């Protein structure tokens, strides 16, 4: 019985998987059990920032696995201390809480916002339609997409949904019981929808003037994906809380919730916790990934390759009737098709041609390669689109 049959037989049926068994990876490529090579333009859904088997990660994994892997947060470690310091010194936030996934980091942010507002009876969270914040019950409640909530009712109350890029609608949804707005600068699962600059500035100003927290969900946009370490830098705002995961570990499960001091202080001994959060192993690997992204020139590569990719895709869009438009910043890019059936067909055809792509929303092809992508890889993708769109 091979891996496909074992997984289909023994695991819960929550994923629609391609019929392939990947056995190793290197750089921009994955290799299946038959030795076929696949060009990875999905990066584990924006996780594998440095591609596959990057020496920086491999060396750190080897070195740290021989020292210390887990001890729990009852004790101090150098690894968590160094990662904490690096995150705070390279952001506009003051404190960090570590967990294991994007959903957990958003769950933490929601709990922190509620305990911050509890003394004034503020508990409501406003999120945006077509958002995605995770699959735990609080994070799912903030995810304003019915398809993810169906069957899990009753959804915890206190969550209100506003139209994305519509400030007036958002303002109408905030009242004296609202403690926070949770927001993606680029909606990922919702279809690679990019926020307008003025819209973001208005949200930040309104939250500041009305005692409401601004939570930036940077699980997907953070850690260099947009060409800056944090997407908030594109919009010239300072969030009160930022959530991170995905690329933060480069493939190792880790998440972080960063907050301003006057917000973070509301978490006290015992008010929150995580068994595995910020273990010495994941902290060491995460710091090596983070430093490489931030200090090696990789952010410039993201900006340059992102511009190159979007420019090439726009030329494709101009001559292909099936394509609607292109969206994105850096290497978080959406190719929007005119009908949803085309999306499935193109992703399937790409897979058959050994190129890995994803789906975002109903009509968008998700293009999120490792940040190490080069022009030759992009040219191969463009050649595929030119032939098959």
C-alpha cells in the first residue's frame, strides 16, 4: 500500500489532494517518487520562503537538534530570547507571544483584544468580508466566509463583517462595544484582494480616535512576502497587534502575536499559554530564516521579481480573453480569471506540466513562489500561461 492509499484510508478526509507523492525538494523544485521534477510556485501556501532544503535552515536544524529541542515555557532559553529580540527590534511592536500556527496567532490576538477591552465592556471584533483568519472557533468566527463556517454553528458571537475597501461600511459596523478591527492588507484565501492605501490610513486613524485596536493579520503577508518584512510598511501605519506564521519558520511550525506595550500588558500570568510555542528548536530555525530574509538582500529580490512577474502577467492578461486582471504586491500575486471553471482547469493543467499553483477565492489563481525565485523560473511559468490560458 503506497502513501496515497494509506493517507486516503487512515486520515480524515479534509483535503482534496493531487495524486502525487513528493519525496524530496531542492530550491525551487519538488521531486516525486518517480523522480519527476515540479516547479513550485505555491511554496507550501506561502510557507517555504527560502524554498526547499535551504542550507541556512538545514544547518540550523542540524545544529539545534543536537543541543535542545523542547523544554516548555516554564523556563528561559537563549533561542527564544534571541528570536523575541529580533522580532521586536525589527518591528513597531513591543512584546511577542509564540504559538504554532496562523489560526493560533489570530486566536491569541482576539483573546488579547477582548481582555484589553473587557473593563469597558468592549468585546466585538469587526473583520472584512472574504477574509480568512484560521479554523479554530474564534478565528473561524472572524473569517467572513460562510463556506468555512457551515456546519460549525452556532458561531461564537461578537463578530461583525464589513465590506473590504469600503471605509464607510466599516465605520457603520463599529459601535461602543467594538474592541478591535482585524484586517489583512492583502486578502489571501479571499482572492488576493489588495487594500487601498487611503482605506488603510482611514481605518488606522478611526481606530486611534475611537479607542479601537487595529489588528493586522500578517500570517501570509509578513516575513518578506510583499517585498518588505511586514506589509504594514507599504501603508505607513503602525498596528496595535500583528499576527505572524507561515514563512516565519520557513516550513517549521511557529507563529507569533506581536503587540504594543499598552495592549500586551493585559496578558498576565496564566491568562494565555502554549505548550510548544517558541520552543528552542523552532525559535532557532525561525531566527535563521528571519535573518536571511531581512539581511541577505532577499527583500530586494522579492521586489524585483514581483515587479517582473506582475509585468509579465499583465501582458498575458492583455492578450488572453479568459483572464480578467492581475493583483498583488511582491510575490503574493493573483491571476484573476473570468470564470471559476477556468481556475480549476489551469491549475490541473499546470500540475500535469509539473508546475505547482494554488487557488484563492473562486476565480483567482494563487501565485506565491519561494522568495528565492529567479527570472528563469518566472519565464517558465509565463510560457505555460501563454500556451494554456
